[in-house]
C-alpha cells in the first residue's frame, strides 16, 4: 500500500479508521517466572513427543 492511498476496513469498507497502539509489556520477576515455567513445560512435552516418535520409528523400521 502506498502512503497516498487511504486504507479501508476489510469488514465494512469504511476509510474512517483510528490508529491503535499496543501498550509496552512490563517485565517483572513474576512474569519472568511464569514464562520460565511455561518454557520448561513446553520443553518437557516436546522432549517426550520426540522420544515417542523415535521409539515408534524404531519399532516400525527393521534394520535387517
């Protein structure tokens, strides 16, 4: 889109739009701890999924 063109709403087609800005995220020890817990849980889940996939592969592929 060029600067000269006025954007329009994809739903109603109106060109009377308001620019919205997002608020900055506050990083505290509480939010950091929450993020770390979520990351550890994700890593455990992905690790067990990888181990399961590897085991399934080994069971279904003969090396003979």
